[in-house]
C-alpha cells in the first residue's frame, strides 16, 4: 500500500481507495477510516462518508494525534460529522 500524507489518506477514504500515512497510524481500506486501530469514519451503504468527532470538545478525546491530525484532515471532506456516542448507541440496538 502506498504511503501518503494525512490529507491524502482522507481523500483516499472519500474516493473509496486504500491508503495509509507514512507511519501507518492513519489508514483506510476505502470504506472505513482508522486512527491507529480505532474506527473514526465509515461509509454507509448509500456511499455517505461519516466521520466520528473524536475531539475534546465532544468529550470523546482519544489522543492529540487522532484529534488534531486524523479527524482534522477528514473533517472538511466528510459528508457528515457526528458524535461517536450516537453511532455506538445505535449499534447496540442492531
């Protein structure tokens, strides 16, 4: 897999292609976006790109890298940014 900048990993996720950054800490298989091993974004069956807002302002802070680099780089291209607890609660009922 080709290594690229964080911004290009986010673009690859949006375009549905595999990518990872130079350290391997930020990656996508084209459908799911990962920061380390945490799913921070996914693609719905309709193709909508949903990003989980893992930042301190939502109370879901994971790390400085996840918040300030990985979530930040995908925020402007995601179709929807949601608090991750919303999805966690929905998945409990499925």
